[in-house]
C-alpha cells in the first residue's frame, strides 16, 4: 500500500498536544503535585518535547528542586541529553541552581555527560564550588 492509500502521515491529535503542553508547563513551573498525578497515571517520566528536553531538563533548568526530586523518584534518566547535547545537570550549573544540582548529584547525574558537560560549564563560568560537589577537586 502506498501513502495515498493511508492518507498523509498525521501527528498526534490536538487534544494530546495540548495535554502534553500542560505537562511540560507543570515541569517548567514546578507544579510538582500536578505533574506527579500525571506520572502516577502513566505519563512517561522521560517524555520529551520537540527540542528533546525532558520534563527533568525543564524542571532543572527552571530551578525546581522538589519537582526534580519527584521526577528522579519516578525513574527519570538524569543523564538524558536534549537535542543540543545538554544534560539537566549542565543546565542547572549554568543557571546556578544549587539545590537542583544537589538533587541531581544525589541521584547519580554524571558531571561529564553532554557538551558542554556540567563540569566544563562550572569551569567556564567560574563556579568553583560545583567541581568540588562533583568530587572533581578545584575548578
């Protein structure tokens, strides 16, 4: 059968796209309770947007340590890179989100993952306390 027999390839229905947008907003805005309810209902914890950003990346980058912790408890991949090769830990280091960095490190995030890695970002932006937190000595 050809594509003509099936019609054009269609994306997700508009209501699914709208729901996904709300779920990404819960992560972006640190609405841990709402996000948790959807995760408990079966939303994939490693759901990604059109840029490859996971829920964890959005929560980490926007400084929501409680949301990051909840996502980690649900099994989020702490080292999953977005489409630009960035890790959630590197995003949190770049933004100076100490509480988020602490949660990610506690859950095993690799400071050498991605480009630039969290370790490289710490050194680029003179954030000397992060390499020590990663067990990497001085910046």
